[in-house]
C-alpha cells in the first residue's frame, strides 16, 4: 500500500534544508565543485534554481529519480515510517549537470534535515 503524505507533512518530515557551498556556488555562477569554468551544458541561473527545487520536491515525495531500485526500496520503508530516525537518499543526474545527492537524516524526527550536494562533495 502506498502512503500519501500532504505537502506540509513531506516538508516537515524532511526538516531543515541545507545546500552545500558547491550547490550554492553552482546556482550563482554555473561552476561546479573542483571546476574552473561553467559546464557547457549548464543553463541559466533560473534553470539552476528550478533544478534544485525539482530535486528537493521529488526527494521529499520519495520519487525514485535516478536512485537504484534497492536504495529506493529502503527509502520507501523510511518514508512510510516517519520518526523512525531513518535516512532517505536520492540521486539526481540529469539535464547536463553533474550527479547530485539529496539526503534527509532523521526523517520525520525532531532533528530532521535535508542536504543537497554534488556527488563530488560527498
């Protein structure tokens, strides 16, 4: 059975949102971590903001994105049992940007937080 959580529940279960300096700099400049020039496939500033917003929204909805089947099954277990102290990790590798991770720790718990980072920053 699939559990459907309201948008408010999904956001609060994910807790505080944190973006790494690599993500912050990429949104501002288009330059990914450990690079000196913007990726030639990177679109404009508004696109980069939208890219992160979609990643976080899909992550908080427990969409599979580019996460392998085994990890997605583990994510579903945690997602359907908020406050279990579990971790949800999503992989996003699309639209010409390098691979990104979105990780929620303590899903649904009092200390929950969600971090967005490039795989190179992990």
